[in-house]
């Protein structure tokens, strides 16, 4: 019997430091394929950051060939401008994935924390520590990359459950 392999790209989207994490599941075993950040200096124009983010996501997709992408759902911020900028960056990531034919799934921040740490109220450091343990990482990933790995793990966790619980791609 063949063991199904699934590779997921988790993305923790922001304009200045987007985290990306690629996790593969095969036969119940999880492993980190790659993780990192897509940084842009604060001096870079907003539009240049969006264009650069689009190209960088295309490169990640080409180099790692994920089967699916997972994003953290929109959270509410008191600063409307910050929320708008996050939405623009998420749109760029979704467009790059859609162009490559990769389905994109969305998970609430609380669900990501629950899937990785068992508790929806876990702090970011606890989440990164659990990601390290689940993936056998020797070094703690940067915050954005750790969050991206957690988002990818959340998707893989949902895929193992009942198909009816898997969200529809966005």
C-alpha cells in the first residue's frame, strides 16, 4: 500500500516580514522541508513590498512544490490601516498560489494554536516550542517562520481528521 505524501506551505503574512514554512507529511511522519522569512525594509515602498512578496511566494512555490497553502485567518485590529495592509499582502499570497494552481486554506489563529499546542490561548513562544518538538527542529525558528510552520501543521492536522471537517479552499 502506497503512503500518501502531502506537502503544505504555511504562510504568516505581513508586509514587512512574511513567514513561510513548508511541512511534509508522509505515513504519519512530519518533517520541515524549509522555513524562513520574506523581509522588506521599512524604507521600501508599499507597492514594491507587495510586488516583491508576490515574486517571493512564486519562488517558494517553484522550489518546494507544495500541494496546498495555508494562511492564518484575518484578525481584527484597532488600527484599520494595519488591517487593510495585511489584507493586501494576503491577497498577493493568494493570487500567487492561485496562479500556480495551489488551493489555499484559511485557519483562525486560535485554531492554529489549538492544533499545535492543544490550547487555543498559547503564546507565540509556546507555539514555536511545540513546532520544534513536532518537527524535530534543533533551533527555534524566527517568530514569523515558526508561525508559518504552525499554520502548515494545523492544515495537516485537519487533513488527518474527517474530510467533512476540512475547510473549503478560499
